[in-house]
């Protein structure tokens, strides 16, 4: 029987007790990887992910960590190596985001976003990359965001951290380009997880913007959120041995939401409903 593509590999997925990280952990396990599941507070959810992976016939452990605290990040790396012997695939996925208008932003929350989303990922990668380099094979996949590419409204700290992850991805990718280790980033658009939905909740409940979620969905070409599984598929692809030629890339997974910015919802509706004036809907020729 052909072996699974990630058989014999060990993956560490930060923030895999729920949301996107959970889907990534399960996907990597389905391809044969052993998985280190991490969580910050939700131990029960993390244990449930471990159980699911074991039911799939693979191995997993769960480790508690606050990615915003360097000493805990170092401890996570040590615990993972001690329990699994190696980490071949590192997915820096754990993240926090606090929507707030910048001119009255809480500085501690800005710092927290940078520490958890960016600094924690850099420290963990620093701790785990020597083993990958020694073995001549590794995959580092950073979960950034379209907010790190185009900026997000009221998300200055979050966008800064996510843009930083892109710089980190590219600089490190160049440094290890001839080693068998690749470093890439995946940039999801909005996903209906606790983190994604909290943004719209904040717009509606705190800023009093009515139907913010519906308004967003109406204004973007795909008229939908992407799913956790759509993001996990791309991460899993990058983790595969066959993806060895992709290095330093940022792959956007948003179904096209950041395309055509500034288009009025009505214009997008024309495409959605395949409506047009006249037979073709083409604009009249100017003479
Ligand atoms: N959802 C979106 O719309 C969206 C869009 C673009 C990018 N992203 C990125 O995708 C990643 C996953 O987001 P998500 O939507 O799946 O979020 P989520 O549902 O809120 O899950 C966050 C995960 O990270 C863990 N976590 C939170 N704070 C942590 C900390 N300080 N230290 C360690 N772990 C921590 C959580 O653990 P507990 O369960 O124990 O709290 C949980 O496992 C994030 O990097 C996010 O920025 C999300």
C-alpha cells in the first residue's frame, strides 16, 4: 500500500484547539503526520483534536502555551522535541486580533498583537529550525492575513503583525533556500471563526454599524467567507514534499475577496445575478 505523503513527519500547529489551526492539524494528520496540538486556554478542545487524530490512526499530543510569552514559546519547542523527537513541519497559526480605532487604541493590546502573532512565531521558528536544517528537510508555514497585505480597517496592530510575518517569511526563505527547508505564508481572507466573527460583532455592537457582516459579504466579489478547510488544504499542499519548489511565497486564500476593491455592492450584484442591460450588458460604445 502506498504510504501517506506526510508519514514519518511531525507537525506542530500553534493555536490548533479550534478554528483554522484545528482544521490544519486534522488535515496534516490525515496525510500521515504526527501532530503537536497547541492551545492557550481551551484544553478540552485541544484534547478533542488529539483524540480525533488518534482515531485517524496517527499520534498527537497537546501542549499549553501563551505565544505572547517568549519563555513559554521556548518551553513549547522543548516539550515538542522531547515528546516527538523532531518537528519537520511548523505551522505558525496562533493569533489574536483586537479591532480598535488607532487614535485611541490601547497600547498594551497593540503590543500583545505584535508579540503573539509575530514575535512568538519568530521565536518558535528560531527554536525549531536547527533540527530541520540538520535533517535537510523542513516546512515552515506562517498564517498571515489579507490584512497584512492590504491593511484592515481598525486593525492597525493586527495588520502590522501580519505584514511583519510576510517580511519574516521572505527573509528567512532566502536564507534557507538551498537547505531543503521552505518558508511560505498563507493569507486567508475572513473566515467565520471566533476571531473572524468577533470583528463584525465589534463593528455592530461597539461602533453601532448596522449589518456590518451582511454589508461586507455583499461588497466582496465572492459574497462569502472562506472556510477553515479551504485554508487547511493550502497549508497541507505547502507541507507536502512535492511543494519543494515553492519558497518565500504568500498565497492568498480569500476566494477573490480582495480583488476589485472599491466596487459598489450593486456592481458585484450584477455579476452575481448575471444581470446586464440590453442583450450583452456591454457599455455603449463612445464615439
Ligand atoms: N478568522 C479569520 O477571519 C482570519 C483571517 C485571516 C487570518 N486569520 C489568522 O488565522 C489564524 C487562526 O485564526 P482563527 O480564526 O482560527 O482564530 P480562533 O478561532 O480565534 O483560534 C485561535 C487559536 O489560537 C489560540 N490562541 C489564541 N491566543 C493565543 C495565545 N496568546 N497563545 C497561544 N495560542 C493562542 C487559541 O487557543 P484557545 O482555543 O485555547 O484560546 C486557538 O487555538 C490567526 O493567526 C489569524 O490571525 C484568521
